[in-house]
């Protein structure tokens, strides 16, 4: 993996609202203006706070670090797709994978 690239002052992106077992989450994916590839990901729960929100914040920071270091977005999709919990398959991890899939297809 390459050293993490510096983040520009502004990046184009999109925010996607998704329903999960954890409630509504808002996933923001910002893109490199030259390549169109995702370079950072943020996720916020509709209701702030809690352990799940903290875990997702840490996960998206690591994903963003990986993307800015050369990780392929498809690795995020492969790694997070299919993760389920005691409520079923409609998890925030699956939603994050779906949002990244949507972002790279546009």
C-alpha cells in the first residue's frame, strides 16, 4: 500500500440515506475529482451516539485511510457485503458496501 495521499481542501461527493436494522444511516462518499474514485467515506446514524456509531466512525476512518493509500473500492464491497447480525442481513455494514457499490457505478 502507498503512503496516504493528502486530502484536498474540497472534494465532490454524495450522501445516501439508507434504512438498516440500526435505523436510518447517512453515508457520504467523496470522490477524487480526477479519477472519480472514492477517497473517503463517512457514516452517521440518524440518532447520534452509542457504540454502533463509534464503531462505524472508526471503521470509516480506516476505510478512508485505505482509499487514500491506494486500496481498491471493490475491496470494501467484498469485505463488508454479507455481514449480518441478530436482526438479519439488513445491517449498517451491508448498507456501507451497497453505498460504495452505488458510488463506483455512477
